[in-house]
């Protein structure tokens, strides 16, 4: 019933560069459900303006993700610093029926405002002439599976169109 090599190989037939299917290693076991994708700091995050009682770092605050939780609990955290849960793609583009103009936010901090924007980021994060802002957390960034995928604009659009099919009606 759980994850196995057959399911891993089957899912690999359907995988796109921006999916959330658990990655598998050569032994066909799940590797990670958290990742640091190198998402830039979101300057519009209202937490930066929270009272010092809640946010002592103010505008300098960063979201350490799982690493912050582990550090606070006294566990080793260095390899998890900046990693956030990889969300499901189900309903990735679903919006409230009452407001079709509702702006979705993507990334752990809501930096991206469209599927196209985050797919383009996954494709070009490490391409020098794209001029993306620095990542919120520099440590543990996934450079193996995204950043310079070499996709065309049409391929990005096709991925977005596919992702939109994953939302319930």
C-alpha cells in the first residue's frame, strides 16, 4: 500500500520538473518532503511589521523552515535550515468561486503571485540574466532538480496548463 519501487518508477513516467511527487533515490525510497527552493524574501510579508513582542528581528527576520523548528526543539538542524514542506499539487490553482480574480500566492512565503511566475522561477532561478533576488535562506538550496532547467516559454506554459488540471471543479 505504501511507496515502493513500482510506484516510484510509475510516477517517474508522469513527473515534470516542478512536481511534488516524493523524489526517490537509487534504492527507490522517498528522500524528502521538505526542500529549500531558494525562494526570495517576500518584502510584502506583514510579519516583518509585527510588534517586537512577536518579531524581534523586524525586517531582518527570515523563515528558517523545518530547521528553525528542529533548532528550537534542541535537535540537529543544520541540514534542514531553510527547508519547507513541499505542498501537494492538488487544487494548486483553485480559487474561491465567489471571486475568480482572487490572487493566489505561491512559495512558502507567498512571493510568487501566479503559477507561471513560480514555474518560470523553478526554470530560471540560477540563470544569471534573469536577475532573481537572493534567496531568503542561502543554506541547503536544492540545485540538483531546479534552477536552470532550460525549458522554453512554451514548455513553461504547458506545465502551467497541466498544473491547472489538478484543481477540483
